[in-house]
C-alpha cells in the first residue's frame, strides 16, 4: 500500500518539473536571440544558440534563414559571409585566422575571408579554415576539416582513416 501512495505523490512533481523545464527552455531561446541580435545588429532572420562564441561580430554578414547550432565558434578576424538558408550544426568551428609559420616566432596572425554560399549545410563538428569558399547547395559531413574551396552542390565527407604509425 505504501508503494502505491509513493507513486501517487510523485505524479504532480513530475509534471511540475517538466513544466518548469519547458518554461526554462523557452526563456533560454528568447535570451539566446536577444544576445545574438545585441552582438551582431543584423536585421536578417537568424537563429543562433546562446552557447555560440562569436569573435569580431562586426566582420560577419548573414543571409536570411540562417540557423547556428550550439557550441559553435565563429572567429572573424577577416570577413565571414554566410548566405541564406545556411545550417550550421553543433560544434562547428569557422576560423578566418591562423599563424604564419614562414615568419620567426612568435608567429604573427594572418587571416583570409570565408564564404558560405546559399543553402550550405555544415554537419556536426565541422572545421572550416581560412580562405575557403563553400559553394551553393553543398553539404559538409560531420567531423570534416575543410581547408580548400568546395564546388557548388558537392557532398564532402572526411572518411579517411590513415595509419600514421603502426604499433609493434
């Protein structure tokens, strides 16, 4: 009998907890959008998760309907141009800067612009390096490092498993 009473007493707690979580999720989305628009001052319809790190926000331009997932980094020492309807999945790293190893240490920073044309989709944990243009309608598979230009309507995946050194 005690078991039945215990289950009945937890019933309202479960529903109250779920309601609180839904309200917190809703508030999080609102604060996320407010933070993004305060940083970028863009007038375009863009959804950006609050955990996204944006460096040099003034150097980034956005098209309509861009969605940026959680835990992304947009480092725009040079320009980042993001076309319309671009989807940037969780953990994507887009960085225009790097180090110039042709000079003496401490190595100076160099940077080149990155362009993501319309309807590009970057899968989870993609890394886009400086000087790259990803052509319209291209899909970049999860975990891919993009270091060269991608032609329009391409599907790029990084499935190479290279053995650097065999264990003895």
